[in-house]
C-alpha cells in the first residue's frame, strides 16, 4: 500500500476548495447575470449578490472539509 502524507491530503483538500469556489462563483455569477438581464433592468446588484452567495457557500463547504478529520 502507498503511504499518504498529511501534506498531500491537505493539498488535495485545498485544491478541492479552490475548484469548488470557482464553480460556485461562476454559477452565482451566471445566475445573477440572468436575473439582472431578465428581471432587474440590468442592475449590477443581482450579479454581485449571486457571486457573493456562491463564494459564501463554497467557503462553508471548504471550512467543513478542512475541519473534518
């Protein structure tokens, strides 16, 4: 069996966190853009809010992942 070092596990968790953050940020950005274009007369706040929600959810997931053993 291959030995897994703690640094490698931590690195994989960080990589997953960064990937999750980019995906959630992109999804929030896209959803905010759609809502801005269709419902809110091209205002900027739905885009910013959607992106913020995406980053917030990713942060929560990352925090949970890093604190688990």
